C-alpha cells in the first residue's frame, strides 16, 4: 500500500479552515502500524453529555471494529466518548485475533480516558487479512491523550488516509432561533468505493445539542442521499464507518425536523462524498449521472448505478470519448424497465440521442468538447415515469490499475 504522491487533479486547493467544535479534541501520531514515519493513528475525545450516531457497511465480511461499533452505537450514557482510528491495516478477516485487537485498543483508550468501554469507538482501514499489530497503537495512547487539542482536526484527517492523495474536510455554520451551531467533518476514501455506506471512514462533529435518537435519524436519512450515492469502482469495503458526535456545547437544541440544521449537515456530507469521488484512485473526471423519467425511483437508481459502474462507460470518459452507445448499453443491461425508443441522452445540455436514434442535431465535436471538461454531466431520461436519481462517479484510468496492482507492497 505504497503512499500515493501525485495529488488528484480534482483535489481542492487546500484543506479547508475548519471551525473549532467546542467539546471535541483531537490528536494524531505516527505509530508504525504498517509504515514507519507516517502519521497513522488519530484520537478524538467528546465531552460528557455528547451523543453519538453512526452508519456502517452491510458487507457480510465486515471488520471487527465495525461489528464492535455496531454493538455499541445505541448504548448512550452521559459519559464522554472517544473515537480511535488507525490506517495501514483494516483489522478485517482476522478472525478471533481481530476481536481481541479491537478490544485491546478500545479498553486501553477507556482506561486512559476514564471512559466506559462502551463509549470508545474504533475504526481501522488498510490491508485486509493481516493481524492488526495493536500493541503499536496501545503504546501510543498516553501520548495521544496528552496531545489532545480542539484545533487538531487537520492532523487527524491526515492520519486516517490510505491511498488518498489529499485529506478531506468540510464545514458549515448555521444560525438557528436559539443561536449559531457549527459542523465540521473529515473523511477518507479513494478506492473500493460503492454504495452501501460508500466504503470510507467519515467523522463529523457538531456543537448542537441533539438527542441520540434524532441524531441517528438524521445521519441515516442523509447518508442515503450522499455517501450512498457515490461510486468509484463498484466494490464495497469491509470497513465502512460514519460516526457523528454532537457535544451540545453551543447550548442550542435541535431535532431531526430542524430543516436548517438538516440542510447544513446535508451540505457537509455531500461535500465530503464528492471529495471522495474526486480522489478516486487514478481519477481525472468528476462525473454526475442524472437519471429521470424512470418507472420508479428505485429503477432510476438502478439505471444510474449501471451507467456509473460500467467499465466501458468509465474508460470512455477517461479517454474523453463521447461514446453514447455505451450509455445505451448500460441502461439496457441494468435490469430496470427501459424502452429503447423512449430513451434520451444528453451530455450536459447537449442532446445526443432520442427516439431510438442519434439526435439529428447532434454534432460529435460538441460531445467531445464536453468530455474534455474536468466535471462531466450525463443526463438520461428513460421516458417511462417520474422516477429520478443522481449518482456521482469518476472515470477509470490506468492509474487505478497501477495503484491496486501492488496495493499490499
């Protein structure tokens, strides 16, 4: 899993200036989990009274940390909470060793921070099938605790990276009747990205006061419209985790029905989701696939995923080839209802095909010009109903092969 040195051409200019979220502190350290000298463990501490919610992969081979988090996520107490994350090793498909390693890490954090073990959540990301050298992590816990700082989120975002070419952060500030609340989040993700929690690690924090139940409702609802609508390579990981903590330090109470807060959180989650796609392994194009006119919303999603996951569509995008026939193919193979003669395809605003044939007004040079842009939109109308869906993806280049052909080296 050699570190990728070439920054994605779709990357933002810099890591954003994230606001301090009162009640949360961060620390990061190089523990040598897989490579010497790389920052690879982060710790976040949430103040007493914080609530925590999460969503996780539904992979049948999910990792020991995911299973541990799932068991703990509903066990709310008024104690503080902690999140500890390592990169370099996913602690997945490691049998009883994985369970023991997870317990060793979370119990060590609980002891060092005087927390119930049920309030310590862990994540691991990296190579599958190798025992986690958890002793390298536990040896650094005292150092991490001593270094906790409310301004340490950027270092934490660096520590959770694997093949990412840039750390990912997003924020929002929203004025509510009771005052202003802030939201800050970070994510890692680059390859093995597909809907079903989207194959990544995501940690979001707010100073709003919100019950654990309402926070879980919001996170689950918004996840479906953000992280579960992106795909890089159609592969779902063993380690997908999204955890969100609300400290209540602002003194502003919100509920799951607070539209302004929900909209702000949605914006943060969507921003992070888009950054993951823009850092797709080897990606050079950020692609929006809009499907309308399907019989149902589920059919629209099926069509959009078929287009977004098609290797032929994705390689055409990489080659800047406006090969609309591959989109016709992807719709036809999806399994959802479609009618050749009702279908229409656009590249951006350019009408490419309709009525079962290429549009008489379509000019290849217009389609080719759209494909040269770093951000591409494919609009497909199925012509059968009102179902709609949007999926975000990227192209498939030789860079993806180069990264994954020697991932474990």
